[in-house]
C-alpha cells in the first residue's frame, strides 16, 4: 500500500476518485442516478479549488490523502491544512485557546472535512477495510510534521466507530433534520403534527406565499446563468450580516452553473420581474441538503418557506426521505426538524492534551445526549393517544 498527499484534487482523475463512492451510492451498494453525498464528489471539491474558495490565502490548503495498491487508487480522504478554525462548524476554539495558553502552537492543523459544509457524509472514501489505514496515515502524518492535531468532522457514525478503534477521540454534537415517515405529501406531513403546530405552519406558509410574487424551484437546465447573479447578492447579504466575510467566491457559483447544476435545487422568490430571495440546496440520492439562504427584501416568514417548507415539499415530490437544513437553529424544531447526532473525530499529538480533551468530551457528550432527549419533548408531532375529537376536527 502506497500513500500520497496531493495539493490539488485535479491530480486525481475524476473517475478514479468518484469510483470510491460507488459502494455508498445506495442501499446495499446499489448504484443510484446521483451520489448519496454530493459534497465529496470530485466535481464539487474541484469547484472549490478552481474558484479560489480554498487554496492560497483562504486558510484551507488542499492536502488530500490517497492510498494506492499496485498503482490503483483504493481509498482517499478529503484533507486540508488549516491555519484557523473558520468554516468548520464543529467548533474547537476552546482547544486552540488551551493549547496556546499551555505555550504551544495550535495552527496549522489537519482537517478532513468539506469546507464550509456542515453536512454529514463519508470522509473515509473507499471500502471499509481501508479505513484503518487512512486513519493511521492521518495520525502519522500529523505527528511526523509536528502538527498539533488532526480532525475528521461531520463523518458518518460507522466512521466514528472506526476512529475510536484507531485511537481518535469521538465527539457528538447535534443538528436538526427532517425525516419522511411515509407522509406522501405535505398535507400528510401536517396531519402528523399537533393541531396548534399544524395551524402555525399553515399560517406561516400563507403569510410567506402572500409576499406579492411567485416561488419557483429550479434544478438542472432550468437554472440559468443570470440566476447566480441574484443568488450572489443574497449570499453577500447573509454573509455580511452573519459572519462578516463570505467564504465562497463569485467564481464558485459560475462553477455551479457549469458543472454542478444537476446536483442543485435553487428555490427563488420573484417579485416584479426580479428575484428577491433564494435558498440553495444540494441533492443527494435520498437527502436534500440545505446550504445557503439570502434576500434583498424582507418579507415575513419567507425564510421559513424557502428553506424549510419548500425543501420538504420538493423532497416528498421527488422521493427523497430526508432534509438536512444546515447547522444550528432550534427554531427548526417547531417546523418538523428534529435533533440528530452529528459525529466527529479528533487526535492530538500531545498525550496529556488528549487526556484532557477526552475528559471534556465525555462531559460534553453526556450533556449533549441529555439535551437531545429534552428537545425531543418539544417536537411538533402528535403524541401517542392525543388524537382526540378536537384534534380530528382540526385535521385537513
């Protein structure tokens, strides 16, 4: 087995890289028309690099890890050398601060992730029999280069198990996801909710759809180049209000038009001949991933409609069973998005620091599990035995 670190994904043929995803392309390894996880495809990672969204000056330097056997690529890991902790969404600022206060240099570090993308998906690409070798190599490269740490974020639960076996620390955080339960359509989803929550969602949808224009859901060739001019304005507005500097460049959205639009669902609200708000989603084989939202006009409840309800509508109409609406946001709970565990792995080159972080993560994990259980009590779904005559009278 030969290992290599490459500084651009263009050094790997797209077919070789994407072939590592085939076992993940559907239940029981069956091929599907689109990848389960669109963010680890060669075309997505290439778009980030070609657009300058990662690379020199961004703090995300590609250092993808490859394993070859008899010259053939058998496993890989999307990997970046980081000199900050921005754009990761599994926050390690406390670790960085503790390392600095102890007299060490936390950055650079190694990060296996999809930049700016808090979506669970595979980070250890290729058959499971090679996952231990990937993790061992990651740890060895970190130590030999005298780096503080290595992190694998938003990995799958199975990868988290492999990471624990390889000596990595396992961290559990949470997001809010929507899951289909054979609803059939949006009215079927509403019927599963309590009367009060059902009425609230109907009111929000009516308010949003009364903004004075139309809402369109576009994918594939229905997305045109000028739509990205509008969405760039939305993205800039949201970035300026939330974190000061948007991560993606304008060229990334041009790359979306050129090579990614079949992977994309773009939901636009248009009024008086122009788009005034929009939500960008990526399409997996069974999951719709909400990524960005923005607007140039403020309209009540339009954010909820474009980001959450339109996503559920489209997923149900197109046979997808999940919607992941991004990081954070307990406001999603009332709209049918429930707590889900999110997994990451961490390894530190200093054994004493490993022990300290292990203690911290143990306490954090217990608190996280307790919080998730607590939040389950606030989901909008009807509780067993509560479908009384009043509930039935309020049903659609």
